[in-house]
């Protein structure tokens, strides 16, 4: 069960920070250890809990700020975990530790946040997959949120949103290359469109849903379809509607396969597996041609700043 998962995995976070805190004190680096669950109040959505911001602020004012008033004001705490009002441990979901840093920064009106990664910053593409990538040295919160939403894995959108609200800059640095300049994410947007950025998501399913009687796909159909996706916890990465068909792109997972069978109870469903979803921000034709060369384009969508392709 999700509740059991949260209870178990939280021990790793707590134990590791107890060890780090004790080691730092043994070397003369004075610090206070804090159970993050004292501050991070959430709802009971286990494995992807939602933060209750006002409750967190009240707890931070009561328990966290006094610790910082004691010089040198150095605290060791955990990421990824929180607690409900009735004392149940929760976890914050994907990239929850980064999100925790943003939560504490928001509550304390921090000057900045630095997140250390195994890459030298945010790039315009995955450097593990594409050899000729460019570091995005300075981009806006909005651009970073867009890239993260489309699948860039360095920073999760939830990490950026509280920082954006209080205009707290985020520095992404590398613990592998300490002297690398890294990336800065803040309010400034003048550099956002200088370099095309692209995200390629493999192992995608393109699912087409059609009423059995070929009637129009209208609001009544869509509300039921979306409810099934939400019930199964399947995120839609791209959607396209025609008169008699509704097509979506999702990760190829057991949940998605089960959802297909559920949809077939009320609709005709066809799908293509082994697809890739390519998203290009601030595209140019040369970049699009390179990324789609030799591939069959099943869906193409374009807006002013973003082009998306489903290819096979």
C-alpha cells in the first residue's frame, strides 16, 4: 500500500541525515538536526502528497526560524518527506528532495537555492543521448517549468513554482564538476529563445479512442475518458481531437495497458506502441528536420514557440 511505502522509505531519509549531522559535529561543524516532518505539513495523498502551505508557514515560524537564530544557524534536515495533521508520514513524489529545498526556501524567504546534480546544469537536450548539447546558462522560471513539464528530468516543475512566487533564484550545479558554472533560473527571460531545446521521450503509446457508433467526440465523452485516465493515474503527455476520435500519448506502462482494456468496454481503441514523443522549444526547421529524419511522423503539432511530434 502507498501508506506503507511512505512509512518505510522515510526511515532512509531520517537515518542518513542523523549520520551526516553527527559526522559534521565530530569534525567541528556545528549544526542542528531537524525532522522535516515537523515543518512540512501535507494532505494524505501518499507517494505524491500535496503541501498545505499555510500550515507549513505556521510551523516554520514556530520551530524552524528559532533554530536559525542560533548562530551559526546551520541545519541538517531531510528531503522528500512530510506529515499529515494526524501524524502520518507522507512522501512528495518525483524529485521530492528538490521540492523540499524549495519549500524551505519559500518558508524562509531565502536569498537563493542551490541544487547539486550529477550534470553541470540544465542543457538544451539530454547530454547522455545527444553528443552536441548546449548548457542553458541562464533561463527563466517559465522556460524551466515548460521544459520540465515536457519531460526534461533535471528539475521538476513543483520545485520551481514556489521559488517563482517569491522570486528566489535557483542555481543548478554539479557535484562531479565543482568548478563548472552551472545554470541560473530566475525571472529573467531574455535568453530563453536563443537556443532550441528538445526533449525526446521513448517508449510511448499513441492511443486512439473512437465511439462505436462513430458519433462525435464531445464533452460528455471526454469527461468520462478523462475520469478513467485520472482513476488509473495515467498522465496524458499529448492529446489531439478530431470529429470522431480522441488521440493521446502516454508512457507505455502496465497502468496504461490496463487502461486500454478498460476503455475498450465503451469505445473502439487502437494503439501504436514503440513511439517517441519529441518536443522542441524555440524550434527552427533545421532542428526539426534532424530530429525527425528517417522516422514516420504520426502526429505533428506546432504553436508559436513549441513543436511536438509523435514518431515511430
